[in-house]
């Protein structure tokens, strides 16, 4: 049996494990890092995603700290025109592959073991040996871990290609996952007569837009959308170095609406008035908020689909019918059902929060919702630059993974509190000012250096938010109670 030695054993080479490794490599110049992952290549769930997926947020703040992800220019066409690029599936995979093969491994301090499954921790605390298995050979492999195990699998990301749908699929039913759609041209003599999208999240929206842009008529699409969702307006979430005003408006609108709202729904209604939040159908009040980011052009396209089935879930599909608990909906023969029901981030994880730093284990979660790679990089910085778990955990309480309109004010409150903790600490404040994954830090640092006149717009933010904090906390605590009662 092969036994390796390392300081940090990171389980999971997705966005989280890689952002952590990339920052730790710079912050702790003496440590050795080992990454293991079941997948054959770096990038985690992105390996399994549909080929037409893109980031929904601008690429400027996704990936790892040491490498830009996309060119610094605006898109000139399509539904993201006028905004900064959203990395495409192939670009994300190439980016992570380049990171591992051109930076991490050549550093001489990082080992990467793909196709390797973590099995168990040490049986004897005095001999910290962790066990894994080479997936193809079945051979065991062990790692003696001198410092810490880093769990970068906490998010339990789920995508349609790898999850099992929760409904029955009758014989001879045409069934697909979004990743199958680009191959439809190969069956041009047997194309579907109709499409049924099952699921109400961002994957379903991507799928609907793909079909519409491919020329499918909106009338040829039925859409099972159990819950409607609010989405963040991408126009306001552009890179700070170019569009700081948008981010200022986003932040101010969150604080001001949270301060005056009666509850989560009221807050979203006010945010819509400010242009911060968008929804597909203005006659329906959404109850879901999964932090999706979308453009106004995409919302307009999605609004063309009117055959929407709300408030219930499909229990079975047949060649020409969808079966709900209380009704059967007939569809044309030859309908293609597209499963978009995987929950990208299973929000059940909400009940599974734990301290980031716990003895010999680091569990990577959210520090600020929904900044996944930033949270992991920040955790690496804190791991390398602070002495004990208590000090580290005080800087990094896990942020709540809220998923409804009723509970989102809890996230808003927690993010503002976390931002205050981090900016009051000299070291984490300096990290934010240079972390490309932080939405505003480096841009503001640069403006300060250049005495940029745009800084004037920032002057009011701190005092305004501070004046609203008591009301934000009142709404946030009520939302927290709802969040915690949901388990
Ligand atoms: C379609 C889609 C689009 C998204 N777009 C955005 C976006 O624009 N912006 C944004 O911020 N977020 C986005 N997200 C969310 C975000 O990308 C994910 O939350 C993030 O990538 C999660 O990364 P991860 O490393 O935790 O998980 P994963 O990518 O799932 O990586 C975890 C890895 O751990 C490995 N693993 C698990 N168990 C073991 C084991 N026992 N042994 C070895 N390896 C193991 C898995 O093989 C996997 O490779 C998106 C998510 C999806 C699904």
C-alpha cells in the first residue's frame, strides 16, 4: 500500500478546495498540500455540468485569487450584452486544469490525486493516517497528515447529470438532462414535438433560454415550476473597478429595504421597485431565493413561456402526460421531458453548519453568502495567519445558507455583521483589499491609491448602513427564527 505524507489533505478539488489550496500556497510558504478527488480532472461538479452552462455572476470574482478567469471586457452580443463576461463551461474547466498543471503542481508543494476517493480518518489520534482508495484499481492509499484534514465537500453540489430524479419515468418516455440538448441535431429526423422542463431553478431557466435561442416556439414548451424565484439583477453586480456605482446601489438597497420592510416578501417587493431584484412573472409572488443572478434580457425571454405549472411537483412522467398527485396533464406524443430538478446547492445543508476550524479538521463553508470561492480563500488566509481555533472561528462564523424569501433577511444581516468583523481586523481587511474574489476590496484599494473621485460615492455607505443596523437586525432575527425552525 502506498503511504504519502502531507501537511494539509484537502478532500475535493472543486471551486472550494482549489480556492483554498491556491491561497494557502501563498500564505504559508512552508506547507505541503495534497488534493484528492473522485473526479478524473479538477473543477468538481463543473466536470458534470451541461455544456451550455455559464457562470451566472461575472467571472471577475469567481475562481481562485492568483488567476483571472476571463478577459476584462464587456460582451457585445447575446443576453449578457453590455455586461462583463460569464465564463463558459469549457473555460471554467480549462481554467482549473491550468491552475493545477501550471501553478499548483509546478510549485513542488502540491500533490494532486484524481480518481481517488477519501474513505476514513485516523483510527489512532497519535498516528494521523487517513485512508483513501484509487477508484479504478480499487487499491488503498494512505496519507499521513501532519497538520489538518480540509473538507471541501460540504456544499454537496448536485447537477442533473449525476442525481436521481424524484419522479417515476414510464416506459418509452422521452427523457433528457440539459446536457443532452446540444446533441439533438444528430436526431433531426426524430425531433421532439414538444418540450417539458421540470424544475424551477437556474438550471431550468438556462434550459428554457437555450431552447428559445435555438428557435423552439414558447408554445412548444411546458414548464413545471413548483415555486417561482426572485433573482438578482446582473446589471448591478458588475466588476467594481468598472461599475462601482451598481454595487453601491445593490448594497444600499439591501440595507435600506431590510430596514423598512415588514418581512422578507415586503423586502423583495421593495427591492424590485429599486431594480435590484427581478422575477419572471409580475403577477406571482415568488417564495424562493437561491441567489441566482440574471439579466433583464433573460427575464424578458423567460416571460414568453406561458404554459407554466405551479405549486406542485411531478410524481411521474409518461410518453404523453405528466402526472401530479392530483391531476394528469396531457401533452403531445413525442414530448421530451428535461430534468432540471437537481438542487445545485442542496439547501438541506442548512442544518449541517459547524465551526470552520475544529482541531485537526477544517470544514469549508460560506463566510459570506453567496461568495463560495471567496469564502474558501478567506478561510485559507485565516488558517495561515491566526494562531488558535477560537480566534479563527471568531473571524469566520459560518454564514447561513438561506433559500426562501422569508429567510433571506437573515443572510443580509449575517453578511453585514461578517463584513464588519473582517474590516475591523487589520489582517483580514488587508486580505480583502487584495483578494480578486472579493467583490469590492481591490477596486476600492486601487481607487484610494489613485485618489479616484468615485470614492465620494462611498462616503455615505458606512454611516447609512450603521444607522439602519437596529432595524436590519430586528428583521434578520425574525428571519433567523424561521430559518432555524425549518431545520
Ligand atoms: C450549474 C451551476 C452554476 C453555478 N454558477 C455559479 C456562479 O456563477 N457563481 C457562484 O458563485 N456559484 C455558482 N454555482 C455554485 C458553485 O459553483 C458551487 O457551489 C461550487 O462550485 C461548489 O464547489 P465545491 O468545490 O464545494 O463543490 P464541487 O464542485 O461539487 O466539488 C466537490 C468535489 O469533492 C469531490 N468529493 C466528494 N466526496 C469525495 C470523497 N469522499 N473523496 C474524494 N473526493 C470527493 C467531488 O468529486 C467533487 O469534485 C453554480 C452551481 C451550479 C451547479
